[in-house]
């Protein structure tokens, strides 16, 4: 597990997310507590529960991004799922335990990829030997005749040509130097035609689909298919095949289950959508029922997956919601107690938009400049134009729905629509975006509030 101090975690998040210092501090402490738990004596370690977090704030302020960047920093398995996808047992919808199965599947692939990297050199070497076998097949031993003639006896007594090994080495050197890249070889690849099976059943029975697929996989024989490919592509295919053979899947499963249990992160979005609303009449698809189904997962239970039993006691849950109508206290008391950390994210205004456009490593202006650079265009944004874009984003958010920083995407697309379309045919390779250009391109939308609702 990565040993980052809370200050280092916040500093790493600052490279991609503007503001929201309280939320960054909360997730930094939660991540550091995971490392601290690993250092305490083993008898106490299992007693320390993760400090789950509820992020409260409107859309587009960075809730998902903070959780996603945190998981990348810690190299933790990460799953984002909307709580509104789940419904109480008995209704059509996903079983809450499915998120643990999904997280386990993600982790299996992550560990498999890591293990594949470890055996990559050996797999590549084996693949090269297989390519050389295809280019220079080993001479076949002649079958001994029933009544050998003198001629056949002489042929059988002849040794293998001494030049075959030197020819193989010459081919190896040609392969390394890339002089055989245009040659084609015939590969025999295997695949299975497993029928598509959809299981329509009550929630909790999703595991049946995996079992049926495995059963069909054993019943239906593998089919082989021959295809001619160039040597570089053949090397890639064979390297992948060899790496799959070299990977110990038992070890992959063991490591993946441990990683899910000790460092998994689940981001439960739209948690406010499953809170009860007293003002509603008639049956809702039991929001409180979903909360009660979520409770044991968050509290700590054991979930059956196709890779074995997975404990959820130490998975970190980060819940998020706008909470426009409801509030965190509307959650059932037991679930509230499992999310001890509450952090409110700030709405974004003009100052934050100016920084978002320029400062992060993946800043929007950097993205658009890089895209236009592929067409040979030098796209330059003057400081006044950036301020104008931020002002317009703030104005539109106030007039219509406040979607936070996502408003910048819609404005930038509208602003650069003409340049993006004409870029391949432009003769002037230096384009300067100033305040007047921004105002000219967006004036109709800004003036007409109804139009801005549809366009921006």
C-alpha cells in the first residue's frame, strides 16, 4: 500500500482539481488511516473500521474526480456506481452485492495485467521462438521403411544438416532488426462460440450467469482458426498467449481478493436519490429498502463471487449526492452511522472557472490546444478571453441549471465549433482567441435565455 502523507495526497489532487480543500483533506485522512491500520498490531487491526465519507455538493464540482484521482494515486481498485441503480429485493433492478462482484472482477483484471508485465520478457522470448519455428520448421524424421532399400538406409543414416542452427540464428537477427516485418506467417488461434445467456431472475441470482457461461465453456469445444498475419502482429498475439500461460491464476485470485478487501474503494453516487421523501404519496421503489440492503455491505459482510468469498469490512465507501431536496439526516440512522465523515463541496464561480481552464494538468485549454496542434494550428487564448469564458459560464449556470464545471465543456465546444470544423483547410496557422471573439460567437446564446437552455 502506498505510503503517502495527507499533505502529499492533497498536493497530488491539487494538480487535477481546483479548490474543494475540505473534501481533499477528508479523503487524504481516510487514505492515510488505511496505511496506519496496516501498522497497528494484528489483533487490533481487524477492529478498526474505515472512515466512510459522504460528499455533499451540486453536480460538476469535482466529487467523482476526487474519488477517482484518489484511487489512481493509491493504486486501489475503484468502482463508481449510482445508488439509484439498486432496488430492494423483489423489484426489478440490480442486487447491491453485485457492486462487490464488479469490484472483484475489476481487481482480477488489474492484478492479471500486473502479473502479465512481470512475465512479459519470458513471454516475448517464447513468442519469438514460436515465430522462428513457423519460419523454419524443424526437419521431420523419416519413417523407417518396412523393407528398407539400400537408398533409404543411406538417407536414414544421414545426420541433420549442420546449417539449420546457423540459419535459425540468422533469422533471429533478421527478426530483431525488423527486416522480417513485412513477411506473413500463418497462426492457428482458438476461440469458443459460447451462446449468449441472459438470466432474468430475482436480484441475488446474477451469479447464475457466470456459472452458466463456465458450464457452456466446458461443454462447447474450442474451435481453431487459421489466419495469416504479419510478423509484428503475430509476435503480439503469441506474446499475449504465452503470458496467459505463464500467469498463475490461483495467485492472481488470491492477490486480487486481498486487494479488494484491504484497499478497495467504492464510490456510491446519487446517494440522495435513495433517501425517503415524506412529501411523496404512493409507493416508491422502496428507497428505504435499498438503504437497508446497502447497510450490511457498508457495515461489513461476506459476499459470494465467482472467485470465492470476499469480505467488505475494510472497503472504503465514498458516497456523494447533491441533496437539493433531501439531506443526509434523511438516511436511515444505521446507515448514517456508517458514514461518519460529512464534507460539503463549494459551488464553483468565476474565479474557480478561470483556474480550471488553465491550471490542472488536464486543463480544458491545454486539451483544445493539443487537439488543434494535430492539425498544425497554434491556438492562443488571451487572458481576457479566458475571463470572458468564465464569466459566461457563471452567468449561464445562474440563469439555468447549475452544472458546475461541466458548463465549461458546452461553452468551449460552442466557441470552437467553427475552428474545429475548418481546421484541416485553414491557411492561417496561428489563431488568437480574444474577448471580442468570445463575445461574437456566444452573443446570441447569451442574449436569448431560452436558447441558452437548449444550447448551453
